[in-house]
C-alpha cells in the first residue's frame, strides 16, 4: 500500500517532468513512429551492469506486481540489449533506458535524466550515468517511483491517443447530452444499458491464442449520486455504493447472479487530484455472485461542482485466456479520459 501511495503522489510530478522535456532530435514531424510492444522497456547496458546491482535495482522497480490483478504480472517487461546491438532498428523503441558506467567529467555525479521523443514520436528515453555501479544503483533507486510513474503514464496516454484516432462519436455525443461528460470511447464499443440511474458501455473483442479465437470483454459503468459529505469518498463507502449499484444493474449469465467486489483480495484505494479537483480511485477484482466469472476493475469517483454530485466512472476487463495488464492500462486510459462537458447552445432562430 505504501508503494501505491508513493506511486500516486509522484504521478502528476512525473507527467510534468515528462512533458517538460523536449524532443532531442529536432521537430516532431522529422521523427519516426515508435516501435515495440506495449509494456516493454529496452534496457541498454553492458552484461556486467545488467547482472549486477544496477540491473537488480531496475528489476526491483519494474518487476513489482501490477496492482490488483488475479495473477502476477510485472509493471513492465524488461528486455536487455548490449550497447553494440543498440542500432537504428532498436532506437525508435517506445521505452528505452540507457545505463552507462564510466570515469568521465559527466559521470562524477550520478545522474538519471528523462527525455521524450529522442528517436521516435511518443518515445520515453531515460539515461543513467555514474562512475560505479553502487552510485548508479543508488541514483536509480532514489528516482524509482518517479520512473515507474513516468513509464506508466505515457503508456496510458498512448492508449488514449490510439483510441482517439477512431472514436465512437455516437456514444460520445450521448454522454455529453445525457450526462454532461466526455470519454474517449473506442469505435467498436456499444451501449449495453442506459437509463436515468446507470450507463453501461460494452466492448467485445476477439483475440487469437493457441490457434483459437477467444473472447475478451471490456466494460465501463457511469453513475451519479448526490454529494452529501466527504465520507462518500472513503473506501468503505465507495465499495458499499459500488456493490449496491452493480447488484441492481449488472446481472450475470445465470439466474439471480450479479457482479460484485471480490473481497478475498483487498482493493487498492487512493485519494488523488483529478481535473483540478479531489477524487478517489479503486483498483480491485470483481466477481459474479452465483457464477464463476471474474477479473480486475479500475474505478474513479470525482466531484462535479456543476451539479453537486459525485460521478463514478469504472472500467473492467474479462480475459480468462490472456494476461490482463495491458487490457487494464487501456481501461484506465478510457476512464481517466473523463472531462466535464457542456453541450453547445443551439443558436436562436433569426
């Protein structure tokens, strides 16, 4: 829980640093597109650096379990590359960490620098330098949560950018008119339910594994409630409200079954700043009471001062044949794309 708290406290700071760093290779239009798998970081260093204290420090950061998944998955997958292999085919990779040990003028004080777009658009590029391994390991450890936050936040931002290339304008328009908010909604999403109390957006995907097609589902819930006191932001009240709403509106596949929170694994709770206001986050596992389905969810509750209400936007994934980390990063990206929206007024007839 302390690690998660540190991660959230540094989230905005890391984003600010990231966007404050300019491109290292000229104008944006001159850069190639990024390459590499989502959630992958290429670490460029000598073998002895990778197998020593410096590599151990990186693994202790990025091999931590991604929060509240049904099985272990690391925050990032690390790929080691020797410096001589770091050629033009690898340089556009989306996430790069270059580590160097040398006795030079620029390494007398250990340093860890974060750049964006050095060799590719939307690239995050980190350079660590020091005279010896202990100094570099210490510098990386000191900024470990900042690095974790920066890499995670840019992955989330990339999903938002990708989805925004093909948005579902019909659902977006209805969200604006019915609820006064906007989300970056994928084109292949559809309405599963919409009424005065509850809105449910469903996304059905098909992915190949082991020579067979398997279904993957992502869902998003939106509901409002009158704001009465700050106690409503507490973990106890958020879970109580969540279970109450889902029991009423999200039935399972069998009679009398419904979605609820899996409490055998403690949900992660954070109080955060969001869109300039106070909000709370929940990360946990959902299950179907009366059936055998389950998976991870991410929930954000924020105060809408226009209406004096709390707005909860939640996303979940169901992917029993696949790892869940990247599906949940995409879910988080969609949930955190929430902004308040005022529909433009229709001009009066002349």
